[in-house]
C-alpha cells in the first residue's frame, strides 16, 4: 500500500478526518474512497479495522458509494432548481433495481478505484458484490422497466424521479419443494440493512382512509364535501439515489413505508390487551409489507387497494409540497410537473390529485380537472383482460369514499361529453364508462380512469399500441386519437451489457470506442466485424467463458453438471400460460421420447434453462414450475438422456440471476402467443448479450425482427390476426391437429397418462391435455407446435455451423441500438412530458 493510503488509513483509524476530504463532487480518488470507507467502519458501524465481517465490509463500501452519490444528488437538485426545470415523476408499484453496488460503481466511474482500494485491504470487490441481496421492490418486467427508465433519465441529465413503496418483504423468495414445486417464502431483503436509502422522517405524509362523506349545497348551488371520521396512515419516505452514467447527474427514487399515526395504546397494554394495544400499528404497517398481497380474499383486496392508494397519495402530497415550496401556482402545474402512471396500479393518482386540488388548494372541480389532465400521462402494459384492474364501488365506498365520489363526478361529466358526440348510443356509453355494471355489481375500471384522466396514453411496442387502439379501447381511440401513441420499451445498456457482460463490453469498446455506452446506435459500427473471422472467434470465446462461469454456478448451487459446449436454450420470465413455457416443455418431452423410444440421437446437445416465478394464486403457472422441475430431476438421473440434454429450473429468478443467465445464453426463447405480450424486455437483454432469438410475431419481437433481419432470427407461429380468424370462424380444431400429427399426439398423450415419465402419479399433468384438447387450447400451443419444432430444427442446423452462428450473433448485438431505454426516455421527454436535459 502506498504512503498516501497508509497516511489516510492511520488518520481515519485515529478518528480524525478532514470534512473537505470526504465531501463534494470532485474526482473520486483512492485516498478519498478509503477515507469514507474507514469513517463508516468506525463511526457508522462502530467497528475497529480488522474485526469486521464481510457483510459489514459490504455495508461500509455501500455507504461510501452512497455518500458519493448524495453529494451529486444535492448538486443535481440545485442545478434543477436554478434552471426552474420541469420535472417528471414516475409512479410505479414496482422498481426492480436488483443489486446496486456494481451498477453504482460503474456509473460513478470509480469501479477501478474501489477494486484497487479493496484489493490493497485484502478484499475482492466481486466477492463483496455477490454478498449483496437483490432489493425486493418488484416482480418482473414492469419493475425492471421502471428501474431502467430512472437510470436513463439520470444518464440523460433529465429531471426525472420515481415514487413507490418501500416493501419490507417484496414479492416472495421462491423455493422448490421436490413434491409440490414452488413454495413462497418471505423475501426479507433487509437482513443486511438498507445502506442505499436515505430516510427523511421529517417529510412524512399523513394519508386519510375510510370514514364517511357529508355532502351539502351552498347558496351558490355548489356541492361542499367533507370527509369525516377518517383513519390515518403515516408515510415515511426514504430516498434511493439514482446515479447516471458518468456520475454527473443523480436523481432519486422515493419509497414510502407505512406506519400508524397512533403507535401504542398504553392503557390497553397495561390492562393485558397486548395485541389490541398495537393492532392499529400492525394494521397500518401491513400496507408496505408485501408486494401484491393475494386478492383471493376480501382482506387481501382491501389491502391491495390501500397499497395503491397509499403510495399515490404520498407521491401527490410530496409533489405538491415541492410545488408550493418553489412558489408555483397550481393553475400552472403542468408547466413544471409531469406525472407518468406506470400501468393501472397508480391510476388513483387521478382522483387523489383532484381531491388535493379541490380540498387543499380550493380549486373548482372544472379547474382541478384541467390541471389534472394536463399533468397526467398513462402507459398501458397489458392486453390481458384479467390484468386490467377493477375495484368494486362497495369497497371504494368503504375505504376511499371521497375518491369514489370524485370518480363518479368525473365519469358523469365524461359521459355527458360522450353523449354530445354520440347521442342515443348507449352501447358505446356502457363500453366507455369508467364505472361498469357486472351482474348487478358496479365496478370501477382503473384503465378507463387513467385514460380519461390523462392527456397522453401510450403502448410499449408498435404491435401492442395498435392492439390497444383497435381491440382494447377502440371507443376511446375513436374519440381522441391524438391522445394515443407508441413508445417502444428499452433497457439500459449500462446494467445489461456494460455491467452484466464485462468481457463483451471490453471487446466492443476496444473495437469501436466507448460511445456506445450512451448512444447504443453506435453498435452498428460492429457490423463489418461480423465478417472478420478472428473478431467473431474472440466474440464467441467470450460467450464460451460466460457459459463456463454459469456452468460452475449451476454445479455449485444445484449439483448438476452441464456442458458449456451444449446449446444453452433459455426461457427466463414470469411464468404464465400465454408466455408458453409449456410449449418449450413440449419440445423437451418430444426430444426425451425420441431418445428413449426411438433411439434417435439429437444433432445438437442442449441445456434447457427455465427460470421464473408463478403468482401464488395462479394454479396452472405453479404446475408449470412443478413440471419443469420434474423434468429436470427425471433427465439428470437418466444417463441415456442426460448425455444429450439437460433441463435446469433456476429458482428465485431475480436481477442478479438474470445477469448470470443472459450473457451465457445461446438461444433466447420469446415464444408468447401472438397478440398477448405487450412488449417484453428480456428479448432485448438476451439479444444485446449475443443470443439468437426464437420468437413469435408478438410484442417488441416484431420490431427486433425488423432491426435484426429475418435471416438472423428464428421466427415462427401464427400471427394475432391469423389466430383470431381461426378461432372466431370455428376453423381452429385442436383435435384434428392432434390426430394428424403423430409427434404432437405422443407428447399430449404423455400429459394424459404420464406413466412413461412419472409412473408414481401418471395423472399429475392431465390438466394440460384437457386444456389443449377439450378447452379450446386458449394459448394456441397445439396450433404452433409443429411450426415451433421446425424452427428449432433450423436452430440446430445453424448451431452446428459455429462460424455462421457467431456471425449472426454479432449482427444481433450490432443491431440492438433502437432498444436502449435512453431512446425510449428521449421519446417520452419529447412527446409526452415536455422536459429538457439540464446538464
């Protein structure tokens, strides 16, 4: 260790540190990094050097990095304030940020500094990074997209911030029981503390719920509404700094924890009623315990509604506090504030902003409505009817009576307007109303509330946006076509290439420079190297190294040996019937039976990799998880089959696991039923890391096909329009296909009677046979099966030609420029938010 480091080590160890050496946004040196590190070890954690665990060392390093970001966050805030910048606030139930240390070190451009300091102190920074637990603040694509968007906003020097919930347990930790499959365990991600969060208890928000309304009419005929006998929840904020690449701009993600305004009833406690004494506190704290509590029971539905309302109420109140602080008149709010609703979960923000404007800022309902619609934007993420949230009027009346009143007022005024355009068209009125009658029960449609309450509505892929306009809400599009647009999703290349695949990132930078890190279109400069045999060989050697590392991880964690020279064929995403993990399983069973019964040796050895979580209440999805695990265990114990194929189910899919899987994958499976997937972002991440894609004409796959080229991607299956025609005309007859295709028949017969696979329980998966043959095959597995096999045969043939496979893999990477979240954010900023970079 050099003399300067020794001097700082000595001085900080003695408890003396110059403040100027610890703060500021100047260059991050080894000396400064070490000074902050030892300060936190001694004064934050209370440890002597040399008597600390690896976990505490990780905390100290994380706190050091947080301090460096906080300096930049404060400077960024000053810059925005001086510029009187318009800001966007991104409201989302999920922010799937994953591990933060490596990403923050990368974006601060101090990874080498940290590596050097820790190496001289006897630590491997990579080992410390592996100790970090993923922040359990999200579940899937929705939350990961939100995290990418915040990072891109900061990288682009744009004033953009997030609001969400500081979940104590997140979604769940997935474990696999050998008999029952998926088991959900609490994901206590805070066991090491939360070094990335800066708490602000002084900026708490008090949120009213329940109670009753009194409505009176004043002398001018205006309705006056009072919300009485409310319960109250307190929201305590904590900020997670979000650093942009280069370390210049640092925005924040504000997360709220719920607690009671009445902590403790001492009288009840002293009388022995211990639980009752803290019941109010426990009930309030449940709101921020778990992401997406089950809505299968009434209590779960109420809790989920309270969750959604709690975080948007906290966000709206905090946004308005900042607005008033900066002397902004509410009538000009849209000139300084944009609010983006990430799916329907935050849709109550429309009613909450209306309430705050009317009650606290004394706006008329017309003025409040104009302000609200000018500020709000809504992103739709789904075409599945079951994913479009609805809440019963009876539940809203009990929990949020004021908001129900506002929604009813909004709906009445909106329908009055619709009737002016379309008189005597009550069918249209029923289709477009925010409130619908479902068998005598009135339900509030949150997607309709978000559409009516926003000035802009966007889909997240070209095909998805078309289907939103023509299939999902055509009446809205017909009335206000100018409100609708498309902004295709993207992912941050800093997380998903620079950090996740450092070997490939280094090769790219060495070849074309580092401009691609902030302008992904520059990857096009790699195209000529697809014809350079040595460069392609170097590229494929990096892929081979990534596969070897993943194989070691699999052996260490699952005690299964996989061959890095086999094709790594992966589907990693939320488990759902429409995402068609079952179709890939059908292919696995087809290969298995070909080996066992036909003695047919596959041309290509494959390792099939499955990973993803099933919603706790989704029985079929959990059965798919169980089936994948059953196949894993069946094949690994059969040497005749395992010599040519392996199946892996990688449990507890999360960001850090995705960062291992994606750089190692050869073939990315994006095989959802056409017309069901909004966009997908896993498809982009895999391709960015050099995987070829097996896909349907669905979501962003269509745009990837246009960018990458039909000859460099494996596309198969019926289109959405073809499926719709076949089903609506009665031409789709799965039984006929079953009888005509012996390969399909053999696979489906195994589901009907699994004696060949699972003799101890041959009827275990009969439901698959029933669904596909007797229940109309809702996700078109039967119709696409042979087309899928044909496309897989093409993939096998190409994989045997290593040079040609490598050339196409290079072109996949080179043509991914469109799919950066930076491009998506620039489009939102220009077309919806009207915000500018503040460099």
